[in-house]
C-alpha cells in the first residue's frame, strides 16, 4: 500500500485540508474560494474546488485582511 503524501508536500489541497493546514475555518475557506474562483490558487475539478498550496501561501502573504 503506497504511503500517503504529507499535506505540506501536496501540490493541491482539498478545502478541508487547506483549512486545517492554514488554520482557517472551512466556512471561511469556502468563502475565500467562492470570492476568488478565477484566482491562480483555485483549481476546479468538476464542482470540487482544490487549492494550490504554494499559490495560496503567496495570496496569504499579500492579504491584509481575510
């Protein structure tokens, strides 16, 4: 059975993983995604949003308020 990739090494995270990793509530994470659907850090797989971890880190670095 293959080992699970640690969250800090994943390219893209689910909303739940991203919320936990970045210490942001899931509701707030969904709100951020909804408000930034055309952003570089959001990838839509059908109706499922994935967060590009490194791009989202850059977004947070530049954010003044969430």
